[in-house]
């Protein structure tokens, strides 16, 4: 069970780096995709959607773990880590929206 949570946390971090961080290589890729296909395209959606990227990063993390640590049931590990990471990023988005609403309300009082 410990390996599952380690893979899930690694997936959460990798998803953040790919989808949202300002880490130059990742930001360059996102900007290039946005410029080439436009921000409303499905390609842009795939490089900025935490749920989508969680599936890719969980696959990569699980593959590495399966090779290096002989993880049991890698398909279940992959899907579970992707689900945890996607849900985690949804909670983060909700907290950010609530924080923005609270800040706006405080400013208007």
C-alpha cells in the first residue's frame, strides 16, 4: 500500500510540473502548443488539463516503478495514481476559487 501512495504523490507532483508550473521547459511546450493550435483547441486542453496529464504521468511513474521496484499490479497502480492525482488537482482548483471569492468579498466590504 505504501508504494501506491508514493506513486500517487510522485504523479501529483509530476502533473503539477507538466500542467501548471513555470518550469521553463514545460512552460515553453505549453506556450508553443497554445500558439500553434490556439488556447481553445483540444491540443491545448491536453497540455493543461490536470486529469489528462495525470493519466500520462501516472503511466510513466508506474512504468518506472514497475521496472525498478517490481510493483504489483501495475495497471491498477497506474489507474489509481491517475485518479488520486486528478482528484487532488480538482481540490486545489476549488481551494483557489474559494480563496479568490473570499478575497473579493473582503475587498468589497
